[in-house]
């Protein structure tokens, strides 16, 4: 073997590991380009708009003492559900009881004086009739005036007794509405002032209001939709509204929007809208809604129509432009711009434009592929979370070359 042959043999022996390593890397790349695809879900949906809001009680009452005095009782349990008329606090009634007793005694005195004046007037009249001129006209006038004075004094006593009776009743502070009471702002032994001291608060719980702001353009769309009968109110002036809480999926609570403010806020360009929700007490449980909760609001904006839906993870964004990757008949990745609709309660997003029912939408590895990439596909159901209980209960995915029709398509044609 000459020197040249020796060098060639050494060179080929050095290139062989490189070629084997390149082949292995190409095989790894080929394996890495297997993507999961799903067909868009076709079903009937309703166009909606979402907002955020806060719950608020229909009635909120600050329980204020109506008479002054020392607090002697607070018999209700803090945070309890109370009914209208339930005793919440009691102010020492003894001073007001004494005033009432005094007014009652003065009233009895006035009644006695009235009876005496009436009897004197009647007796003098009989005497004058029996013996004319025996009693002067001045005396008759004095008797008549004494009766009138006694009647007036009786009315004064009756009014004074009514005031003292009210003050005595006000010593017992009752709940003006049915609802949930707050804590004791003052405990027994403290001095309260009439019409100033707040003892607790009571809020109604069923039904409950939710307030949210809608922008001007949305308000005009809603008014136009109602006028065109695309939105059918449940009763005159009431539009359906859906609500969801922070820890809930979707919008399980249903109600009506019964109020729209009479002006648009010029600083924010929004108008206040209010929904009314039921908040019934379940058997053996507690009402779910309380005033002040952060909630999500959904307003239907039209009649149901057919639409295509995909999972959120299949949607990409490029400088505000939304797109999806689909696998074409050649088994290559294709870029398709889409227009998004609302997010449904099951987590699927409505696609307004840009997709066809038979498209194979890539639902994973969007950051590792680009248009024109040759891929192998693994078809999976269009679900929100892969690997969930719902996903595991479905039949396993089937590997097939990209561009092939879904399983069962060929059988359906025969």
C-alpha cells in the first residue's frame, strides 16, 4: 500500500463516524416532527360578550339606634340570617318606661278634668233651661271654654303619650329587612346616641345584583339587536345574562339584566348595567353569593348559529395576528390566519373565519415547527386538556401519514 492509498483509507475511516452521526441526527429530527392534530369541532353556538363585575346587595341597611341610652342586650348571633322584626339590640328601657308612665298619668288627669268640665257645663245648661236668668251668659261661656280647654289638654296628653310609647318601643332595635347581619359594632354597656350610632348592618341575599360596565359600542349593538329581535328579552326591558365566579368554569348562573343607566360616563366611555341573580338557600347549605364578589359576566348577542371551535393551545399570535398551523395534503405545515370568536364554557374557542371543517389543526409543538415543515401526524380529539380524565376515557390516537383521511372515511364512501 502506497502513501496515497493509506491516506484515503484513513480519510474514509474518519468520515464514517461523521456520516453515521448525521444519519442518527436526521432520524431524530424525523422523529421530532411528529405532531398531534385535531379536526375542528362543529356545533351550534351563540355570540356573546364577556365583562367583569361586582355583586351588590339589593338592600343594605345600617341599623342605627333611634333613642339614646346604654346598650343592655345584643341577643343575635353575629353573621346570622335574620328576618324582618327579629330583635337585634336592646337599650335600657327604664328611663323611657318612666316617661311613658308619667305621660299616662297626665293623660288620665286630663281625662278627669274633661269629664268635670263637661259635667259642669251640662249642669249649668239645665239650670238655665229650668230657671231662665239664674246663671249669667258669661258663666255659660266660661263653662264652654273650660270644656274646650280640657279637650285640647287631653289631645296634648295623648300626643305626648304616643311619643313616649314610640321611644319605649325604639329601645328594642329590630331588623328592618330579611337578610344576613354583620358583627356587633358595639357590645352591651356602651352608650349609644340617637340617630348617630351604627350598631350593625343587614344585607339582603336573595336576589342579588351584579353591576358591570359596558362600552358605548357594545351598548349600541345590544340596543340594535333587541330592536331587530335578535335578542329576545325574558320580559319587557330584561335581557338574559350569564355569570361565573372566580373558582367556576364557564357561566353556570343565569339571570336577567334589568337596569341600564341613563347616561354614558364621558370619562370612561362606558355605561353601568345591572344583572339580577337568584341566590336561593340550598337544603342544609349556605347561599353561594355574597355582596362584593368579583364575577365574570356573559351577555348573549344574537341567535344560535353553527361554528367551528378549536382549543386555545392551537392558536398562535404574531404581533396581534391570530393564526393556526394545519397539515395540508402533502404532509406539510401550512400557515392559516384566523379570526377569533368568544371562548366557550368548555374551553374551546370559536373561529369566525379561516378554518374549514376537515382541516387538520396542529395542537402541540407550535414553537418547533414552521410553514413548509414535513411532519408525521398523530390525530387526537379536540379537547382542552390532554391527559385529563375525559381524554383518557377516549379511544387511543392512531398514527397515520400526514394528509391521509381520518379513520372511517373510506368505509363511509363505500
